[in-house]
């Protein structure tokens, strides 16, 4: 069973930075994508970024140029570096992983395309 655990959330002033981490365990297969999503109060879960097996990235327009998704060489941790944070970035951030063997370049942006999710970490940006 795959387990994902996020950390690194917190309270930060507008213009500040945070780095989220997501530890992945129980996954021994290859060819999966790693994604970050966020859920703000009263809103549906929103795509933030995805990193496919080959290392290519895709970002939501709202975070492009400010956020960076990356992973460690062992592919057991995925990161989300968030710079120039804005109050509208306030949300619970979740990492997610697709099922294995979905293809080297598979980069989904819909929550339903992901198999497993972390519990989330709160990010609050004050103005």
C-alpha cells in the first residue's frame, strides 16, 4: 500500500517562500507521475503541478514562474518550492501519485487520475 506524507506547511507573509515535502513509501513500481494539488475553503481541489517519470513538469497558470516541483534521485520524495506567495495561495496542499506503469510522459492534471493521496498540509499566506 502506497503512503504519502506531506510536511513543510505553515504561516508566511505575502512575498515569502515555503518548501513542501512529500515522502513516498510502499511504491516499488516505475513509470508513475507525482502531483501537487490544493484545496482552498469553499473551493474544489485544484491542480498545482505534476512531475512525470521522465522528469518533465507541468504547472497551473496561477503558479507558473513561482512554484517548482522536483524530486530526489531515489524518487521517494517530491518537493514543491513556493516563492512569491500570495494570499490566494492559502489552501491545504496535497501530494498524489498515479498508478504505476502509466507511461513515462503521463502528466495528468485531474484529481481522478491519481491513485493515492497524502493527508495534506496547511499553507496560510497573510497579506
